[in-house]
């Protein structure tokens, strides 16, 4: 079986101690660092931008997995590439206001892995035409914008469908991931677990990460 990748979302980290948080999560066995970028337009929250991603880049050699919940991602992609992103995921919904094929090509030509994602309300059909053009697929298991929300098990059918259509791609789940929902996601075909609350709000990051992997 494929090794499960754990990607802590720093949205739930203590930003007053970001340096320490990144080092602790790395020492605890994190595989990637997930950076949630929110613009207050595509989602109803504002998080951080390329400056902070650049700071995180300086703190770790782990791959930086950048999730853009923003409008006009194509305009900002170069700044996140420059900041040190390894993978960049963009939203498929028309409200994200960009040409998907162009943005995906732009990300790949810049040397990054390109990902596509969809909200829980968005039908899987919108993703299907791109399934063999992307490097990773991120299935939102909460409505994006905030950490700490409840996992939506109804999204597992999308994970299952994606895995049945492409057994090579990385399939990432994001939102409400804890040991129980991680197990369910893995059973359905996911191999990358994004988790904010269940890692950064835990007492022992190493135990939290091990439990997500089902160890
Ligand atoms: C939600 C973000 C998630 C979020 C996950 O908009 O995309 O990455 O940080 O947080 P938890 O694990 O707390 O649901
Ligand atoms: Zn995310």
C-alpha cells in the first residue's frame, strides 16, 4: 500500500510562535506543510499571503502545499512560486474567476505540481475533464474558509470516484480530518491528509500524526 502523506495546515498553528510550530510539526513526522490562502472574496475569511509562505520556506525543507482559496489565482501564482511553493492547488468553481487550463499550465511550467480542488457543494463533473492533467486533487470535506469544522462524509463518493478513474494521482482530503475521518478517507482512496485542528490543537504532535496515519 502507498504511504500516507500527512500535511498539517498551519492555519491552526500559533502564529506568534510560527518558527517553533513548524519545527515541532516537522520533528513530529509531517510530510508536507499545507498553507491556506484566503482573500476575503472567494471565501469569507482572510488568512495570509506570499510573504508568510516565504517565511515558512525559510523555516523548513518540507514541501509547501499551497491551497489558493482566492479569485484570479493566475495573477498571484508567480508570487507563490517565488515564495517557494512546491504544489499549488486552485479552485474549479466559476467564482474563482480564472481560466483553469491556463492556470494549471502556468503552475506546471513554473516547475510546481498543479492541483485542482472543489467545494462540497460542487459537482464532481467539473473536475473530471482535468483528472489526467493534474498532479493532485484536493477534495474539500468542509466548506472552505475556516478550520475546526465538521467533516462531511458525503464527500467520500468523490474520493472514491476519483480514485477509480486515476490510481496514480495524489488525492488529498481537507477539513475535519481526525483519526476516524482519516481512516474513512484512506479507505475510499485518499493518500494525503490535510489536518489543522487535530494536529496543532493536540498536546503531542507526533502522536496526533501517527494516529492520523492509523499507526
Ligand atoms: C479550510 C482549509 C483547511 C483547514 C483545515 O478552509 O482549507 O485546510 O485549515 O482545518 P481543520 O483540520 O481544522 O478542519
Ligand atoms: Zn486547505
